[in-house]
């Protein structure tokens, strides 16, 4: 999947529409993984980037919860672009981690990746997307939440319930960061 994204970013710029089409519009969890990974990279330093990715995460998660057949994103989201070189470099850095994860994921605790329990990681992803615009003001918190969504998405893609449980850990870290900042 990352190869497809990197290939889609081959030009000077790449749109979200091109990235979504490179993965396939009916693959909700892999598409959820893309903005989560993007937020976990240095791209999150671009002003309002985390907010935009949060909107995408929330929209995809809502459609997963509703069990839609096809993915829908508004035109204004699909038309957003980024420099192709920045996207290639950012996702290139994630590549070794993704390869490592791919070799270690298995069908474990499968009950957590099937209905009715599948709604829990989907709801966490929805809430994550909704709070990302707020987290722009707390340094590194949107990246940590992005890592959490990415782990949850990988858990859903690979049907690995252990990863779903591990994906909840970054949320505890964000709660701690917010508590430390405001106390």
C-alpha cells in the first residue's frame, strides 16, 4: 500500500484524491491508515495539516461505523495537495516500520476485529479525528494520536486484536500530556 502511495506522489504535487485512488476507494481501514501515518510524520508541522487529516480520519471512521459500501470524501478534501517530494520522503520514512509490522501481525484476539466489537476501535478513530483540530495547540499530541489511529487501522486491516489493544496506548500518553500542560 505504501508503494502505491509513494508512486501516486511521483509528480511535483499530489492530491488526496490521487492517494485515495491509489489505495482503492472501498478499502476503509487502509485509507484510514494513510492520514494517520501522514500526521505521524514531519508533515504534521505544516499549519492546519493535522486538522485536515483529522477531518479525513473522522469522515472515514464515520463511514466505517455506518458500514458504507464505498468511501465518500468531500471535493474540497480530495482537491487538497501536497508537494510530491515531501509526501514521498515522509512515507519513505514510515516504510521500514510498516514492513516490520507486516512481518509481525497475525490473526490474534480476532473477536476485537469483528462486529460488534469492531465498533470500539472505529469509535476511537472517530473521536481522534474530531479532536485533532484542537490538538494542533498541544505540541506533538496530534502525531501521537495519529500513531494510535495508525496502529488501530493496522489492527483492523490485519485482523490483529492485539494491535487494537496496543493502539489504545498512545491515547493514554495524549491524556497525560494534556493533563501535564493544563495542571
